[in-house]
C-alpha cells in the first residue's frame, strides 16, 4: 500500500473560450469595487474573490460552502488568469475557504458592487430581433428578511424579457414603496446610441409621473396595465378597446404547456381622447385557456395603454 500527503489532482479541464474572453472585463469590473478589509492578514485580492464567486454562482453554487468547493475545483490555469495566489508548499494556486467568502461579502460595498455588475450586464444583454432592449420592472419582498427597523426588505429590479437577467436593482426604503423608486432604478440604464428601450410594468406603476419620466425625460417606450387603481383611466381604455373584440384580432398566439392550452388575442386602437402622458395606443388582450380535453376555462381580458411599438 502506498500513501502520500500530496493531493492527487485530476486532469485539468480546458477553459471555456467565451469565459476566457470575458475574464479581462470581469477583473476590471471588480477592480473598481473599493476594498474595505485591513491590509494585515489579507491573502486574496478582493477582485479575485468576487470574480471567483461570480463564476461559481453561474455554475450553480447557492451558498458559501458550495462557492468554496467549486472554486477549489477550478482549473489551475483559470485561477492563474484570475490573479490567484501561488502556494509554494502545495505547488498550486490557493483558493479561499467558505469563511473567507462569507467575511468578504459581509463587508463589501453592496450598492457599488451591484452598480458595477448591472453596468457590465447591460452592455452584454441580448437584444431582441428588432434591436430593442425590453425591460420589465417589478418589486419583490424577500421572504424571511427584515430591516433593522423591523420592516420587510423589498428589492425593486429591472430585468430583460428574454433571459430574465437583472441589470439594475435598488433597495426600497422602508418609509416608501417601489412606485417612488422608478427614477432611481432606471437612472443607470444607458442605452446604446440609437437603441430603443421598452419598459413594461404592472398596474401599480400606471402613474402620470412614471409615464412622464420614462417617455418624456428618458425617451423610452412604456407598456402599462390598467386596473382599478386608476378607475377613470381604466374606463376610458375599456370604452376604447373592448368594442373591438367584435372584430378579428390583429395578433393571436396559441401555446400548449403546463397541462393546458392557452390563446392570447390582441386588439389595438389609438389613444385619442385618453388623458395620460405620452399614451398613443391602447390594447386589449383576451386570454382563453382550455384543458387538454378541450374543456374551456374562464376568459380573462387585460387592458393596456402604451406608446406605439414601431
């Protein structure tokens, strides 16, 4: 029987070409995040820990122990390109333990980190076939998380439609709601030259100030839902679009999934006579669902008003 204290490593997996191309940008991205740790006892650079964490999370890691385990399995060539620290005793690049990852994320400037990551993701977000960047904004209360004031912790996010990637995110102050945070959320969203941005949202954001900011100040397009929180507007849109249901829809989609068959039929009209900032079109979407055996479920009608989708 032969034994040794040396760790036996498996053959190294080659680095994915796309990841290798993205490494310089990732390192520059995290290099701009300020370091808050004291120099004494610091082994790993902050940028190295952050980029290793990001790659591990993209690989499926859900908590600090998994991040550390995945980092330990990274190819040595990859750790070297990330700026890892060489250990002469082990003759390999060292990786942080789970306690190191936890301590770093407890003291990192979260707002600055999210700003930098959001900017990096926005540059690489996949555009639709027409070249437009479609964003959905929505707020979510984090389950089981509370602030020091014993208030619920709410995050307000902007994400892309196709991939569902969050490109901007802000914490909603406990003394207000997400409606007041639209400007703060969309402020860092800078489109490419000549690029069209379409923002969709739920009925809570169907507000005059929000429409004026998105379309008037930023020059984006919006799609808003109309419900009972704006009764006058809802009645005006209803009177404009619902009579069109008698005619054939201008657009229809049929989908079979989740154990049912769903159809969406859309009718579009102009927004003449509707008092709402920058609204130029209204739409009525009728959804019908059927069981796989053909039994019909209740019909739902949703009203929208928006700028024209060029």
